């Protein structure tokens, strides 16, 4: 989940869009052919329902979509390489990708998370998990200056999963597991030969499963109860996206994207010990996002990119988990609860480079940094994050009919240290990190 508990994965090569993804100095119309005691909590791991892309459980907000774009740390906002990243950050970039261009990839994510309650308790657990992130994008066609495309991306199996430890006073286990899929039809229009605009509609479909201990007594005895509750909610959501792409010179591109506020409407039920059940409702306030970036062809073989992103992630604090019959529900289910307590806005910066080692092989690398979304007062065993540093490395190999993309990404481990005065549920040290491997193919169908 950012703070991800952990993070995302020819066709004939086009002469106007080589494996490096660069379009050189060609005009637009030429290029187009080419996130004081242990107790219960309803907060959420549901946070990831709001994510626009494939992620790992150690990052609440995904850094990128599409393998070659991800290889550059998502620093291709000004000139997306794949239709998926155009839908993710700047739909105007669709106009610079050849008609019929396709990309498909799959990612395998390995997340590492740990909680060490010392010196406040003896709870000390480490958990690893695997997640799966597919992606597909295509430029469907063009009509004069109009370009049409579609992309879908998501994640399956991302989770925080910490076991009970009765000796440490934690008799119930914690689980938060997410599946989220994004669908993105999009359109781009060439205002001039050097200026494109675009938009996308992004329907979302998500499911969240959560399990947490319920209080079973007074004071510290509450955490020793083996009773636990679990719930699942499912529902659709909707957001929009607009973008701009400007070819400032033969070698310099500038781009920007804006994701509108939106909402995900989910419903489900919570199952209590003994089989009691209450209906749940969660309407997630989807955050605005703003993207900016530049891409420069330093030489015919060497490309660099810079990008920045702001996310109104504090809006997650306005999203409430509600039981539909609050008065009849047991504590703490008889009150509305914020999806994420102490949620903060996110700022992310990234830089990347691509080098054409040969006519067939392009090397890529990127680095990104994002601050923490979940503040100290909001950290729990079901949702936490830290300052996020990611490194990506990979290559593209032109196989003639196909272009193979391979990417390895590493989110370096970082910690949040939560004091007893700050802790909502459990004080101590929370650590996250992880790896992701993506393999993809792309080209012109």
C-alpha cells in the first residue's frame, strides 16, 4: 500500500517508436504512426480501493503503470511509452503513440512488513506476501487529429497479515487484503502539430477483506479476547483524468495530468463472533492528483525524464466506515470511523533515464521518493507506511515482431516509530519494504 506494505508488471516494432520509447524530432502527426494498547479497529486497509494502479501492500499509492515507464521510475509523464501509463498520468500522451500500439505485462510483487512492539510490548512479528499485478493497454485507432485508446491495470492479493500472539496480549489476528482493478477508456486530440490534450474516464472495481480483534473486557483485558470480527466490502467507483502534452522543441517534451476527485461506493457486512452480522457501508473519497514532467533527448541514444506528483491523500480521512444499524451494533462498531486516521497529502518526485545500448537493446533506470501518507496517529497493524524510496532497473529487447520489457523494482525498507502517546492501537516500530518483477511485451498489432 505508499507507504505500500510492501507496490506493480510485437507485436512488430514501429519505426517511429523504437524500443526506447523515444520519438526523436518527428512532428506529432508523424510520431502518431509510430500510505496505548492493542484494540479493535475498522480503519482501513480499504485505502487501496482508491488506487489507480497496480500496487504492493507496502505502498498506498502506486508509482507507475506499464513496464518501460516503471523502469524509469514513472518519470515519463511528458512522453508516456505505453498506453497504460498514458491512462495513469497523462492521457494526452496517447496521441504520441502509434495507432494500433499495444502493451501487456504481468508483475509479481514480494512484500515484507514487520511490527516490533518493543519496548512497549513483546509483540514482534514479520510477514511476507506475494501479489499479482496485470496490465494491458492499446491505441484503438485514430480519426484525423483524434486518437482513441483503452487500458486496464490492477493488483490481486496484496495484504497485511499479522498473527495473534497470546503471550504478548494479542489474542486475535489482523488481516487486510485488497483486490482493485482500473478500467480506462481515453481519447486524445491534437490541437496543433506540437500540442495535444486528452482525457480518460476511469471506472474502478474493488474488494477488501479485513479481520481484527474485538474487545472482550475492560482496559488491557480487551486485547486478550480471542474474539475477532471480519468483513468484506465490494463495489464500483469512478474518477476522471485530463492531460496536456507539449513538444517544446525537437528534443524537449513537457506534460501535465490531473486526476479529478472521485468516489468508490462499497457495501458489505461484518461477521461477529457467534455468527452475528451487521451491514457495512463505505464511500471512499477518491483523492485528486496532479502530475507534471519533462522528457529530454540529450542525444540520439540517451533520454532523461523528471516528474512530480501531488496527491490529496488527506481525503482518505473523510471517508467513513459505517454500520447501517449503528445503535444495535456492539462497540466499537456503533460509531462511524475514518477510513484512515491522520491521513496526509503525498508528494512524489522521480527521475529516470534510458540508453540505447544497441539497435535492439535499451537500458533503463529510475529512482523515486514519496513522503508518508499515514501519520503516526493513524498507524495500525492493518495500514501503515513510511517515507518511500524506490529504485527501478530494467531493459527492453527488440525481438523483431515483439519488444520484450523486463523490470526489477526495490522499495527500500523504512520504519515508522510510534510512541505510546501517538499510537492509535499499538506503539512500536513498523517496517515495510519489498520487491517487484515485471515482464511485458509491446508493439504494433
